[in-house]
């Protein structure tokens, strides 16, 4: 490529990278309007450790908070008998909760019943399964005070509100028709309903209920008179109704697509609760959701600022290393790395799967190291060829040819392992696996394509007999003319 074409190409690449860097990192007010432009980095979803979130506590039936206990005692006012009767029902535990003596404690009131412990363990397992099935990244479930469950969920996840409300519903999957008491499916519900899922198409979200052959026939018979007298079909978890579907014609189909006023978030959480009640861990221990509170990230107000500063410092160190070791050739590596970094940032912002957290940081770090290793390996391979007297053009071709499969195989193996892990991973590991796979692909493209292209462009400005100095390459014997 000639110098003029190389200059034009390099200028365009520089402008594109500069514009994208600004778009990714700088927020500003739009002149002449009240609108603001929000940088790509600012709209990245952050999990509850690095961004703000909601904190809520689930209390199993028979367990109440100290605040609720004290508030109820105060409400009795001058009713001394009523207050003492209420106080006699509970026993303080860990100064944070109160346990109902009759349902939770043994007869001697000295320990918790084994039956309650088992029920609580099942309820916790069911709760975990629901968040895992939702695929909510950045969620943390912690058992507190032995018998409550604290959940921290990122506020950036639009499913947070509905998930926290619905996921405490416990009991069997039930279908009723007419009234909630007229149950038509409860025992062996899996014989009638295959699964419950959610789907969004053309801006409309659905809860999809798939029936077995027996289930289709049962619903058909149940709704046979719907054309004459409209009624309601209820889909429930325990005593909680999640869907009440008005029925005015007989239902005879393999799957129901129920829309109503669902958003993607509420359809997803509704389907998860119903499907897990149908196919997941069964529990009858009721969970009461305490007041959800706003939660600020656990590492301090300026967490993200410090992370960006630290990451920026590492990028500067990396750039200096390549510039010192490979002189002007280091510019090609820096441009390639910026292309990788912009691509990864856009993925975090606009692909709904990942959120920014420890997994994302680890994936960024590993794939950044992989890109640096790949470029360094290619540069060293070319350097060896040049040292034995070949021209720079020949050295580049031979060097890349010799290291191509080593770099290619490494990237493919890591990418495949990452995507396979993503396919089976749950919650927080999904972000790490997804970004590791995507970042590895970006790294491979940058090492084997972008860097080599930029090398050809930048080297065209240097005379043939000076290209060794351009790359800081030396021959083991006297230089020959190229």
C-alpha cells in the first residue's frame, strides 16, 4: 500500500477510534436542548456489588423481624393482657428475629424443630432455583440469622421488582376454573402441564403454558361451557394467583400464549415461578417478603471510578511496554487493543446477558492478557525471521505463518471452553463465560487480522532500509539491503 493510501487509511481509523472512545467514555449535555448524551460506559448494567441494587429479606412462616415484633407490641398500647399473650407466642433469637414457639420450636422451647429446618432448607433451595432459572446475574442470596434469606439484586435488572415480589410464593402448582377454590389440576400436575416459559415477539410479551395430551383434553372438557357462560381460568402457586385468564370460548390447544399487560420482565418472572413450582423443588413453607430497600454498592460510592482508574493505569503500562520494546510497532498493538476494548464495552452495554462485576473484570483481564500475548508472540516470531537476514516483508509473512496455528488454536480452545461453560453455567458464572468467549474471539481477530493490517499501514511510512529500527528489530549479522 502506498504512502498516500496508508495515510488516508490511518487517519480514518484514528478518527473512528477517537470518536468511539469519546462515545464510550464521555457523557455531555446536547447544546441547545435539555437532552443529555449518556456514554456507553455509563449505561452498562452493574451487578449489586459494583452498582446500586435492592436488598430484601424473606421471612419464613413462623419467623418475624425484631422490628415487626416490637412494633406489634407497641400497638397493643394499654391492652396489657393482649400484649402479654402476643409476647408469649414468640421467643427471641439472635437479637434480630423472633421465632414462633408453637410452629418453630420444640416442646421444651430450647431448639428449633427438625421439620422446620428441613422445610426452610427446601424453601431456600427453591428460591435459589428460581433466581438461577431467571438467569439474573449479580444476584446474591445469603442466609442470615440462620432462618431468614437476604437477597441482593441489581436495580439495573428490570426484573428485580417483580422477581422479589413473586419469588417468595410457595406451594404446589395449581390450576382452577371458575373460582380459585375449584381446583382442576394439583396432584401430579406434571401429567397435565409440560412447562411454563415466556416469550417476547413484536413488542408483546407472553407467558406460554404448554400442555400434555392429557392436559389439553382436561382443559378442553373444563372450558366446554365457556361460550355459554364466560369464566376465569386461574394458574396458581399455592394460594397465590399469578394468572387469571378470562375464558369466553372453549380452549382446545397444545399451548396457551397469555399476553395481557405483561412486560418482558413480568412475563419472565411469572413463568419462572410457575415452572419451578411445577418442575423444581417443592416447598409449602410460606416466605414473606420484608420491605425492599435501595442498596448502594458494597465497595463504596467511588468504586467504579477507582476500577476505571486502575484499569486505565494498566493500559498505560501495557502501552509503554510495547512502545519501548517494539518502538513504533507498538502503535499498531495499541490501536488493535483499543479496537478490542471498544468492542467489549459495546457488548457489555448492548447485549442483555452480561452485567459488570467480578466476572466481567476477570474476563476483561484474561482476554486482554491473551491479546497482548498473541501480539507479542507474533512480533517475536517475525523478529527471529528478520534476525536471520530476511527482508521485513518476508519476515512478517514467514513469522505469522509459523505462529498462526499456535495462536489460532489457543483462541479457539479457550473460546469453545468458554461458550460451553456459558451453556451450562448459572447466574454470575454466565457473565464471565460469555465475555471470556466473546473477548477471546475479539482477541483472535485483533491479533491475526487488525494488528497485521495496522503494521502494514504504519510501516509503509518508513524506508525499506530503516524498517528494522521502526520495529526495534536487529539482525544477528550485518544488515542487508532490502
